[in-house]
């Protein structure tokens, strides 16, 4: 099977989205609508892919340059219909081989179905093949009109259809395969004498048939694959369908998903066998999760790497790397540049950014760790703040191996704490602490004896103090 050209029609205004973002750039399951179509198409390895752009041209072109640099665009200035858009896509090219035409707003289509369609078209020696579907609610779609022998006669648009034609449930998916040379001949013969005054690509079917072309109409098994997105209700519907498809695939490959309806995994994420996803979990972007890890409940991972056996619960992480058997959460925020080595811990109410945490080290509670390198086997006491920002610049903190940072420490960067050093709880550490030293940076405590009885007489505190067994309150 070889495919010469793919034409993606994506110039429409997408008015019903009511959005400043062009329709095909709206995303579901981690890709734009157009991104899904281009991804499916890439499985066919076409020599050329052309996208017809119009509305929101600059944004769409910039997006294509980013996600599919080999794909070219063709500009359609005014909406002239799908036939007009296809004319523009073919203009100035030498028609060769087989060509696939489809719309840019059908994110559910799979590369497999497209490959089957092209394969059937080529092996059957057809002039044109139309992908159709039995649709429970055909209103709005073009209808497939077949002759008594079952062969495809023509496609009638909803707005041009009579009562009998409107009753047909088999619809045109808007996906076609053509003999490029024959298409190039027929496309110039389109006329706009229809309800919308447009050049309909669908009309080439009747033209090719009248010229003796061999036409196939192939009905897809799963009609959800051809669903298009025209408004935000359909956007949410296709997102849910894609979620179910992705989750089904993951579960069949050995991933446990406790509640598939609240688990959202982008099509770009990679989840290994024996991972467990707990309810309310979102795994987005280029995230990879290795075997044996448990993610969730209520956890979001964006562009993260999670190694085998890690446990991440009730947390939010973006562009972070979580080592093997590391434990994160509950309620942990890992920002870009966080690198947790194996067997580390980032506990409750801990935020990290640009921080490398060495093997076996722990930041168990209530801390901010920013712009830091922490060695191995180190413990950062509860409520430690890495004071990395002087109001103008960010500074680094370097902490060695097997360090014990006391609770409620302020580590004012730039600062270095040597291997095996300790800091006293409640210290503001502003100078380097050498290896093996105890850094103390706090006022010495003094007790003002009898203060409560003198200054707060008659209070419950004074009463309690007076009856305390071992305290000589009078000093
Ligand atoms: C089209 C088909 C219809 C089919 C349906 C499937 C025609 C005449 N009708 O109808 O039979 O059931 O798709 O979803 O083809 N576009 C352009 N330039 C244009 C017009 C459209 O690029 O001038 C693009 C749109 O951006 C869209 C695609 O072509 O991606 C289809 O256009 P749309 O207006 O959505 O066609 P439908 O009315 O849905
Ligand atoms: Ca449409």
C-alpha cells in the first residue's frame, strides 16, 4: 500500500466553537484536533501531506510547524466549499498515485482504519472510496445514496436532500481515497448550483461514476471513529470517547485503573504494565510511568518521568522526575526541574522547584525547596524553607550527604552545608556550615520566671501555673 498525498481540510471558521482559538487547535487527550488527524495520517507514511488552512491561518500554521514540520499548508482565503478547498490543495501539483482527503476536526479516526481504507481501495482497483457510517442521528451529515444493487450512486447534503434521502442513516464520514489523476480530472467539473452555493467535494463521486469510475463505499464498524467536533459539547463528547479508548487499551495492556471515568491519560503519555492509577488522576503530555508505580488518587502529572515502584498521591507535578520507589504526597507540588532520586521522599505540603534530591534523602513535611542540590541520605526537617530569592536574583543551596537540617530552618542562599553537618532547629542559616559541624543561627533562650503570676493574675494560665506540682513559680 502506498499513499502519495494526504489532503486535510481545515480552513473552516468553526463558528460554533465560539472561540478565539481556531477550531482545529482545540485539544482533547493531549493533542489538538488537527494533531490527532495528522498523527493518524502519519501511520500511512504519505509522501506529501497538505493542510488547507483559512480561518486563524497564522496560529494553525505555527502549530503545524511545531508538531509536523514536514507538512505543508495551502491557504484558502474565502470559504468556497470542500470541493474548492481540495482544488486549491491540488493546484500546481502533478497528480500521481493515491490520494486521501479528510477533515481536520475528526480526532477519533485511527491510523488503522485509514490504512484499511487505503488498502481496500488500492487492492480493489477503485477510482474512489468513501468511508461511511451507520449513524443513529444522521441529521446534518451528507447521506449515502445507493442503487438497487447496493452500489454508491451519489452523496446528498442534508440541505439538498429530499424526505426520502433524509431518512437514510448511512452518512458520509468526509474521508475519501481517490485515484489522484481521476480526481484531478473531475474536481474542475464541480458546480455550485446547490443550497449552499459551494463547490462540494462530495459531488465528484457522481461525476466519477458517470465517467465509468469504479466507486466503493466502505461502512466503518465503529461510527464513533468518524465523529467530528463542531462545538464544545462535541469536544467534551470526543474527549470522553478518547479517554475510554485510551483507558481500555491501558487496562488490556496490564495497567490497573480503579475508576476509568475519572482517570484521564493523554494519548501522548506512556504507562507501563502493573502501574496502578487511582481515581481522579490525570497523566498528561509526555509523562512516562514505569512498572509498579502507583499514581493517585487525585494526582496530576504533566511531562513527568516516574520510575518503577514510585508512589505519588494527591499531588501535582509538572516537568519533574520521580525516582524508583520514591514516595510523593499527599499534597505535594513538584515544579519544573525537580529530580527526585531513588528511595526519596517529598511529603505533605512540600513544594519543590529546580531541586535535585539525592538517593534516600527525605523532605517529609511543610517545606519549600527551590534551586537546590541535596546529597544522599539527608533529612530536611519539617517546615524548612530554602530562601532562594533575594528580591532580584535566585541563588543556589548545596547540601551534602547525610545532613540533618533542623525543623523550621531558613537556609538563606547562596549557601553550602557540608557532608554530615547538622543545623539547629529554628535557625536562620546565612553562612556556610562546614562538614560535620552544627550550625546554630538563633537567639539564645531565656526564661522569665514567675512572669504569668505577676502579669496575668486571675487567668486560667495563672491558676494552672500556681498548681503545677514541680515548678517553683516564685523563683
Ligand atoms: C461535509 C460533507 C458531508 C459529510 C460531513 C462529514 C461536503 C459538501 N459535505 O459536510 O457530506 O457528511 O462533511 O463530517 O463535503 N472546509 C474547508 N474549506 C471550505 C469548506 C470546508 O477547508 O471551504 C473544511 C472544514 O474546515 C472542515 C471540512 O472541510 O474541516 C468539512 O467542512 P464542513 O463545513 O464541516 O462540512 P460539513 O457540512 O460537515
Ligand atoms: Ca463538519
